[in-house]
């Protein structure tokens, strides 16, 4: 991920055409950027060895040293520097080579300065967001020591969750965690346990939706020897295993009504009987439950006991879906890359992070983790993770891969209009290039370069 620095972004503009360099530099400085200009590739490489830049904007064709050499020098000097390579419209191969060499984006000539400004504004917004998140994390660490164990998130929605968890964790109150699949309900349950006085005792988890009714009852309460066929010995249930600690009942919305009755008794009396047994087993446990749907809706539909609901819902914790956790995605990506990267440092480009933020993530954090794992597995030795591995590409979700603005389309329209006008003028003057240059108001050299770039004979 990107290194976050305070102050205005510093930009190195490497361009030998003075008209482009002067106007672009003026526009960028007017927007608050610090801009250093170099008209020679070797001069730019020298600057990269002495100074630190957040963004490098370089042409491909340069005197002294080419843009690809400038790109390599920028990434070597500071790997998180974003490099934008300027290429002529028809030279697609240059753009492909630049991206393969580590460029973060390319800008097609001719372009409007506002297009470059918008691209830099997106980079600045994300760097500012990362800086704010880092400051919030430092503040949280100073206030609470370690933040919330195993939980990443500085959005307003997650801060509300963290505040509730920190308040309730030291008590023995039952907690009901509600949230969509993949939002991290078990992580919150484990955080509650780790911050409680029971932290040195067992944390026992069980999914109520993963087992049929008969097996679920046995898993929870255990059974006596001979209670049923193949019950050749006594077996402790999850409640006994969690004695002194915390039991986490996931997908409690799937718990059968018959088991709900017995669970209610455990919550009320802190005792139960094993399946096939007659003696009471007393336990000292804290119960944390989780539901993937609002449990009160099951109560209204008669699918869940109202008295049990109120026993569980002493302290409600509602986890927001990832799409509603504004600003958390870059932090989560960085955390997951570090967690899954095996010690290797991987980079996710700013425009990719923005595209990921625009995606709805129906599978929430679990889907994000799977995508990061896939991108790392498919990286093939490269350290820059690819957008097509981090985001789905099927037609129903392809919009997430597109940039949030339509500047690319506008650029293509302008370039295509110029190409057609060149062809029209050449036809009008019978292919005479000197006359065509005179009509267009440009030099023969500029006309020749444009015809070459557009592939016009």
C-alpha cells in the first residue's frame, strides 16, 4: 500500500514540450500541488535520486533518457510513487509496456489538463483518507492500548461498534450480534471474549445452522453413555467445554424451536441435563449469539421464541455491511495483504482501490479476503496486484471495474475527432502535406508526428 505523507503532494513533471509543461505545471500549482519540472530524462532521474515525489508524470519520448527509464528510476527510489506515463493515442504498445513495467496509469495525448488534475485529485483523496485513518488508529491505540483485537475499521459505523464492544466486554451480559454474512460476527465475538475477565478461559464456537436438530442438541448438551445407538461413552457438550469462558452461537436464527426451549433454561438457570441423562450439570458461561438476519423478524414470524430473544438481546451489536463502512476498504486491503502476503510486500494501485470502493461487496469482508487471497495467488511473482483478480469481471458486476468518471471516453472522442479532421484536410489538399500543415496552422514536423502516431498514410 501507499506510504502516507503530510503536506501537499509533490509532483515531478517530465516533459520536453514547453507548451505542455508550462500550462500543465501552472494548472497543477494552482490546485495546490508542488511541481518540479524536468525537460530531460537524465535530469529527472537525477532528481529522483535526491528528492522524494508522490507522483511522477512523464512522457515516453524524452531527450537524455526515455520515459521507461524514468519510470524504473521512480519505482526504485520510492516504490509507492505513482507514475503516470503520457503516450500518443496511436502508440498503444507504449502504454501496454509502461503498465507492465509498473506504471500506475497512462495519459493519452492530446489531453485536457483537467483530466490530469482529476486523476491527481483521486490520488490525493485516497492519500488523505489513508493519512486520516492512520491518525485515527494512533489516537485509538493511545486511548485503548490495542484498539479492538482482530478488528480493522475506522469508519464512523465501525467506531460505534467498537465503542459498544469495549463498554460491554468487561461485563457478563449476553450479546446478540446481527449482520449480513461475511461481516465478521465471529471476530467481534472473539474480541468481546479477549477483552473480558474470561479471556484466559475457553472460547467455544458452534454454528447452529450447520447441524441437524438431533446432532445440534448433542453438540450443545453432550450425552450420557447408552443415550442412543453408538453412544458408547459419555460425551461433554459445548456448554461444558465453555465452562468459565464464552460460548458463541453463530446462526442462531437457524436454531430449531425444540432446542430454543432448552437453551432458554441454560440462560435462566445456568444448568442443563445431558441427552439421556438425569443429573444436572452446572456451568458458568457467557453467551454471545449471532444472527445473519434481524432476529426480531423471526420473532414476529413465530420462528423464534420471544422470551429467548430478550434473554439474548441484552446488548445488541449491529455490524454494518462493507459497502456502508466508508473509508475502511483501504485499511482492510492493507491488513489483508499483510496477513496473506507471506511476508512479501504487495501494492494495490490507487485507481484500483477506488474501483474496489465503488463495488458493492455483497459477500462483505469475507468476499474481500477471498479476492485478496486470489490476487496474491495469481500475482505470478509480481508485487502489484491486478484489478481483474481483485474485482469480479462478470457482466452484472463489470461496472465496478470502470473508472468513476467518463474522462477516458471524452478523451477518446477528442482524439477521434482530431484524427478524422486530419484525414479530411489531407483529402481536401490532395495529400499535400505542406498545404495540410498550413491549413491546420501547425508545422510540417508536428503534422508528420501526428500522422505517424495515428497511422495515417
